């Protein structure tokens, strides 16, 4: 099986001013993260430039939380992939459930955003996941299948492995109710199977993260699952020490 480097992404959502971003990074970077994991910080747009400056010459990357699918145009309030690339941004979260729920992010838009990000040179982190009533009525497989098929429909087979996918059950986001390691493994293996149906090479390479109430005390068990390649962390990523502890999950495994 190919060796996939674990990835930890800090999704700050609408938290932290520029000053708070700098203070976080001062603390976080004073203790170098696990060199065998990739780490990316996703602050609000206004903090992207300062974060990139602060993370230069460090192993920590910086990603945005959204982008528009067009490179430019009359779309007031939006930001495009080439603009992010010019700034030095490495990647972009796409299709987070909060954007789907509160900002009408659609699978149609995502089908254009994911290839636009790849084309511009950004690493997309595509979020998918079912809500509580869908899980309770056994619709999880259907929801994930629909989202993965639609959102990756325009990505060519040879680029599928360059997409990062985050499985984030909505009922676990910000609730303190983490999916069990078995639930995370099952859903993520299912997603890898969907990628496999299109490209065996991509299925071996694609990194699939778990997200939803990841904390220092549950990260190791989740990430030790064979198909779980890291975590997208919200609340616990706002504290430098907590996020650093999640990134150093191997120390918890070894114990
Ligand atoms: P959480 O958020 O870790 O606070 O549950 C995860 C996310 O929304 O990406």
C-alpha cells in the first residue's frame, strides 16, 4: 500500500484577527511540528498574507477556506484561485458543510471549483459528509456517493489523487460527538472505493481526512485507522498547544 503522509489542517472558520493569527503562529512554530506529517493552517482571508509571511521557511502550509470557481469577474465579495496563488496560498477548503448549509454551496459549483483549484496549483480539500437524520435513516452511503460523484465529476483521472478529501459527518462538527474510529474508517474506506472505481492509482494516493470534534485525546485512535490519512480540525485548532498535540499523534500511539 502506498505510504500516504498524514495531513492535519486547522480550519479556523471565522476566528482570529491578524494579530491573533500572528500570536498563534508564534506559539505554534516555536515547537516544530512532527516532520513526517503535513500541516496546513486555514485562517480567514485577511490573515492569509500574514500567515504566509510567518510560515515562510517552515514546513507549515497555508490554505484558504473557500474560493470562487471563476478566475475573475463580476462576483462581488468573492476571491479566485489565481488571487490566492499570487499571495502564496497552498490549498483551499471546498464544500465545507457550513458553506453548503449557510451559503448555498452547491455540488454544481463544487464540480467547477475543484478542477479550478487544481488548475491554478492549489491543493483542494473537499469536504463531504452526511447529517444526523441522513445517518439515522441509513442514507450515509447515498449522500457520500452523490457528493463524491458530483463534486469530482470534472476532475480528470490523473489528477484525482491530488485532491484531499475530508469526511466530516455534520453531526460530529462542533458538537463534541466524534465519529467512532470504526465509523470514520468505514466511511473513508467507502470513499476510497469510489475513487478506486475511477482510478486505482488515485485511490492509493488520495489522502482522506476525518473531521468532526477531533481533539488531542481521540486523534491517535482515529488516525491509526488504515484509511484515515489525517484530520481537519476546527475548534481544537484554535489553541496552538492543542493543535500541536493533535499533529504529534504518534506520541500518543507510542504510549
Ligand atoms: P470541529 O470542526 O473540529 O470543531 O468539530 C471541524 C470542521 O468543521 O472542519
